[in-house]
C-alpha cells in the first residue's frame, strides 16, 4: 500500500491534524510538571491494555489484569488476560527504553518475537532468566550491540575463508542457518508472510518522514490495520505508533493510549470502505486519546489533593503517604497488594484503607479491592 503525499486530501486532513496535535502537546506539557505523572502513566498502561482486547472483541476486567500483574490471581488466568498482560508488558518495556528503541532494528525484533532475548533479559552468568519488570522511568544499564563491529567481523571471516580457498587449504563446510521453528497450521496461516508485511510497513515509516507527526501516525495506524501485519498481535501496531509520537517529541513524556482513543470511535468509521474516512477516524482516535488523558490527569490531581488532606499532622513514620502513591499508580489495590508493597499485616492494610477513605470497587465480601473514583 503506497501513500502518495500529492494524492492525500490535505485540505480535508490538515484541520483534524491540527485539532489532534493541540491536546496531545498540551497533555505532554502538563505531564512534565505533574505531581501524578508516574501514577498516571501506570494507569494508562492498564487502561490501554484492556482497551486493546476490547477492540478485538474480548472483555478483560481491569481488576483481573491488576491482580494478574501482581501475581495475585483469584482464578486461573484466561487466554485473553495473558494477552492483555502482554500488551501491558510491551508498553512498559517501550517506555523504559530510549525513545528511538521501539522502532529500531533491535526493538522491532524483540517486540515482534523475531529476535533472541536482549541483554536486559539475561542474567550475569549469561544464562536465560525471566526479566524483572521495570518501573516507568527506571534506567536500563545494558551494553548495546555494535552492528558495525559485527559486520566487520563477518567480512573478516569471509576474507579469511577466501584466502584459504585460494591457497588450496582445507576449508570447513559452511554451517547451515538454523531453521525457523515451524508454526502449527492449526494456529497460523502458513501463507501469511508477516516479514514481507512488516517490511512494507517499515518502508512506509521511512517514506512519510516529511509529513506532520500526527498525520504520519494516522497513516501508519491505518496501514497496520489494513494490511494486518501480524496474525496474532494486531495490538502491537498502535503501541509502535505511540512510540513514534514519543520519538518525535510530540508525546515525549508519555506513551499515548491509542487503543483507548480508538475505543471511542464507532466501528463503522474505523472499518469504512474509503481510506480517507479511515484516516480521519485514526486522527480522531489520537485526539480522543489525548482528551481522555487530560481528563484522567485532572481527576488524579483532584483525588490526590483530597487524600493529602488526610496526611496532615501524621507521624513521619506513617505508611499513609506510601499508600497514597501506591493507590495513584494502580486502578485498584487489594489487601494482599498493600501488604506486599507496604510490608504491613492484613489488619494494618485494612486500617490504612479505612483511614484514607478509599472506595471498595468490587462489591464482593471476599477478595475485595479499593480505588479512587
């Protein structure tokens, strides 16, 4: 699919692009000085992960996702829940890395599952291990691979082999490339060339560099959906486009929740036959994501100011300030989560919840959870 700038209806698109750019830039500037920035970012990760599954016709409750992320499931996790958690982990991974990592060669390989585990996912002894989850903003200290050094080493190996052949020496047979693991035909369409479609999408990423950032993001968002790059990870496209907005500096301090914005767009507009109508829907989705982020930010600022009133004249050793920060970073919290984070007893956690005046969100008598409204 080729987008020619001369054939794009710029007169129709430029107005919506400007309207979408304004709230997105305003949100990013507000987050730069916000006291609830870290909590807002974590909450947006959860909201966007559940919205991604909603767009695919699957319902994942945010409380189940929060408990699953904390390894405190109250029931066996479903396939949809594990997929939503994959979206959550990918967003955290992208935000914890440099802005240009996600759309780079190594980032694309890791996010699409085409590369080996990176240095951040290996133990010090070099043995594979489960990577710990990174907090947003936590720096990652890894040794970045040097592509130039690897290419020079490969050239040297070829020259050495050619010299031995010319001298009549014995040359070991070439090692055949390791075959790619066969995908089961029951799960994957074997005629679906994901590599070719991904290359096509990356070519479009390079061809649209001269366009405004929001228009470029909308084109890439629409193209990912149209050509269906990955069979079982359609959610990755909007996440990569969010990484593009962060890389270009328009949303440099957060990762836009494009799934959440797309959720507000009627399906008839998202799946319109006309490509220009789909582009307008994608632009509106970016605007809706920014507006929803502004509303959520204002709500969190108000909630935190109300909770901080309860912290007046408290002892310096009180756990309430820690609980406030924890509540701000999760859509809801359970007794077990509070116990694990604050290192208090179950009764102590219940007492802290009562003092802070949190609202019970589940309506259950057991496995209760609290949050802010």
